[in-house]
């Protein structure tokens, strides 16, 4: 999936949805990534802010050529630490 925009301004940030694919927050499992990694893919101009679904987290990490793969299925919570 192609990312149309890397950073979203405050008035462009969808509420309760993945910023990239607009999937509703309640339709995916939470994943935990390190703060450092989040800042690499942060879709906002604010530290620690933003909302991305696991697929879009993976897309952004792939674009950055980070090799860690998030596997996330129904009810599976993926943990991803460090880079
Ligand atoms: Zn998404």
C-alpha cells in the first residue's frame, strides 16, 4: 500500500482511525512498539502522538527499510521492541 502522506497536520488527523488507511481503531489489535521506533513513523508533528494500525506501522517500517516484521492476526498482539 502506498502512503499518500507521511505527516498529518492537526486538522487532517482522523479521530479514532488509522491515519493512513482510515481503518477504525476498534477493528485491529493493539501492538506495542518502542518510543524510538514510533518517532520514526510518527504520522503527526507531535511527539508520541498519532494512530496507525499494525499494517500501516509495517508499511512505514518497510519504507524505512526496517526489517522487523509485525505479525498480527485475529486476537494476536505483536510485540516489537527496538530497531
Ligand atoms: Zn492503517
